[in-house]
């Protein structure tokens, strides 16, 4: 069991709530029902990356800058802070597992693990069979296993709840990032460097579809309320709809947004974070975008999830806060939009052979005796012709060490 730092339920974090004016893609401004509230994390330089709702009904937040995991109530009160996990782990993505635990990825090459945490805070870590594979996103599959992407390893990984890992190789340089369960029962994922949106069956058969826009750098993916897949394309400032047959429709958003993660909301819309524009945005299935400016300037929003009480929760990496959008109109109907450009799929089917490697859980990690503090800084994305540096980890100890990894 890792170190546990508990926080009194009566001590609520600093809260900022504002009623927003929102900007539509047409440039018009209108009063919104939605409001944004922000909550500080217990570790000042927490650099939160992802958030999800746990099986206990609480929010679970990955603090990449502290190598810790925070449990927060739906009212924004910090209930506990667990960890640290492996030093400079690069905590990146978290999801609910089929076993009642939460599962997460440790992206940094010095950690290179998939971990799980119980709702009581007990942490177990499993090392990837591929060195420096950089586990990125993770999701529970329809087969009762966890599926994850390995960005540097160019693999799709599968891990059982007992910790047995199977890797399915992709082409070199694919750089898979986001992954989700599709409406067709397959796993769908993005290939950031090769600009593809792909699917893999639970038997390991892979089909790839090229995006219409070169250099778009698709990042995150989710199944929408309309039965299609929806993808953020970071570099081209587009949100793309993908049918299960691979037909893509691109919806342009404001230039300089750099959309990062995306989730399906309780209001029948898609919600995504704008990393460079400091926004959280709502997208109807017809393609109409509404942007909400985050109160904290330059907060670098990243993770986003459909949380309790019909709210949207998101992380602010630079602001070291967690935000929540309230007041969603769950009965709202989609708004019509002009017809966007539609492109046909360009696909290739590649059966792959799986390599299965059972791994023992890494339960013997001990935190450094010195009081190490991690400053976790997210750098702007540059075109990924080869994997450019995306995350920069700096470990401040007696002799400063700089570690650069890629996304």
C-alpha cells in the first residue's frame, strides 16, 4: 500500500464559480445556462492530467506533477491523496476497470507501467513487456479486459485484471494515443504520427483509416450519442466524426484551439478541452460548437469526463486545478449546421500476431528518502513528423535531471 494523505471532509478547496458568456462558431455571443467552477488540488504543482468518475461515485484525478492520485467528492471536496506511485511516472490516463478498481497508465519511460488503485487507495503496478513503450490511454474492453495504447512502443496492449499483458504491434512510428470502445464492439484508437483512426477486434485484427487532413495529429476518441466515433485532431483544429465503416466528416473549430480530450455529455452533445485556447467546448452531433472560457488564464485544460450530477469535469494542467461545468440542459436538442465536407475511408486491414507476456505486479516500490518535488510541464505540440517532445518532466533533487518524453 502506498502512502496515504487524508484530507478532512470539512475543509473544502478554493472554489471559483462564474456564469459565462459563450462564443459560438459564428462569432455571436449569448448568455449560457452553464457555469464553470474550479477546485484547487492539495499539491500546489499537481499538474493534473486526467479525471474520471470512480465506481464509488467520486472523482479520481491523476496528479502528474506529484505522481499521486486524488479522490474528490462530487461537491469538490478533496477526500484523499494517494501515492506516490513510481517516481516521475508520467500519470496520464485513468478509467474504471471491470473489477471495481480504477486503472491508469504511467507514460514516462522510467516507469512504463499500467497500474490499478482500489477505492481504498491500494496501488498495484504492472510493467509493460516493451521497454520505453509509454502506455498512454486506457479503457475497459467489451471482453472484460483493459485495453491501452503504447505510444512509443507502437503497440495496442491488453491487460487482464490479473496483470497478464498481450501486445498487438502496429507499424513503426504509428504513435497510438486515444482509445475507446466503439458501438460495433471493437476498440477504436488514434494514430497520432501517421494520421490514422483505426480499430482492433478483441481477437487482434486491425483496420486503419487515414484522416482527410494531413498532419492533423488525431489525439483522443470517444463514442458519441449518435453511434459514431468522435475524434480530436490537435494540429488541424478539427473535430472529426467517424462512422463504424470508416467514413469521416470533419468539423472545423476556432484556429489555435488545439483540441485535446473529448467525452460524451449527458446533454446529448460532445464536450472537449481546448489546450491552447483555454476553453471547454460543447459540440452538437450536427457540428455546432459553443466555447466556454475557463476563469483561470492559460490553464491548459487536458482531461475531460462525464461526471456525477449531469456535470462535465475537466483538468487544468497548468492551473493545477479541476474544473466542472454545471447547468447542462439534458433535454436540449441538437442544433442544425451547414453541411461539412465528407470524405470516404482509405483503409487497410492488417491481421497481427499477439505476443503475450505475463507480468508480476510491482508492489515493492519505495518513495525516495529525500523530499523530491516534481514539476510537470506540458509543452506546446509541434508537428509530429517524428515524435516531437511533448511532455517535459523535471525532477528537482540534489542534481537536477531533465527527462523528455514524447506524445
